[in-house]
C-alpha cells in the first residue's frame, strides 16, 4: 500500500490564518501557500498507509476526551541559530497544546513520533529563507496579537507537490463544533472539506 506523510495541527482561524499565510509568503517563504497557518501537534511523520484507520480512531478518542481552551498569540520568537525559523509566540494555550501533542504521540498509540527538539508550540511565519528576510519577519510581527478558543485539531497529508491537505477534522468533545476554516486553504479546496500549520 505504500506510505503517507501525515501531520496533526491546530488551525489558526480567520481572519488571522490567511493574513499570516500572506505575510509568510511576502517574506519570501516559498512554502507558505502549501501550509495552512497552524500550531503543530505532530510534525511531518511518514507512516504505512494501512495504519490510517487506527490513527484516525486514536485521534478521535483524544479529541472526544478533550475540552476547548483559549489560545492567544503575541509577538515573535526565533529558533535561530539551531533552526532557521521565525515564529509568532503562543502566550496562552501552550499548556493545552503540550497536553494534546503528548496524548496524540502516546507511546502506546499508533502515531508515535520522536521529536528532534523539545516540544514548543508556535506559529511559523518564516522558515529557511535568508537571514535578512527572517529579520524582517521578526520585526514586522513583533507587535502581532490574536486570540480565539481552540475547539479541535485536524489530520493532514502532504502531497507529492509539497502541499498539506486536510484529511479530517477532530472537534473536541465539549468544545465548539468543527475546526476553524481558513479562507482559500489548499486543504479545503483539494479535500472538498467544509470548514480549519514548521
């Protein structure tokens, strides 16, 4: 059956998601339009395609047992020089994100994934571009702020074209219905979904 590359993330809702995606593209990040704006729970992970039903069931169980929590973004940060990334900081909701990613990656579950660095929830706004362009991104969004109630997460698959497409939404059991949409998201267009990430 082959393998697929999956990721799990919390969408940044409108109007914030599209605006940050546009800004990321404007900073010169060529990957921006293939990556809906998000907070990563599970980074790109290659798995056997026949594991998908078990992964979907596991994510559904995690979501059903989860509750909505407030998310707030404010200001910028960077992983440089370890990694060429500039991001918007998660200043509220980091605890909820950390708990979710731990449950999704539970060693006894079907989506085990070792991380190269300790988990740090964030919203990437520049990755792998010139140092000068990353400096511009860092400064341009230094006063940025956004907040919303996180009511779920979604499973994505990366296509051979590098674009991430949404496979399924997982609303929390006691949270708002659905995952917030992002206008013009390639995930929604390609997957035919109805309202949603280094």
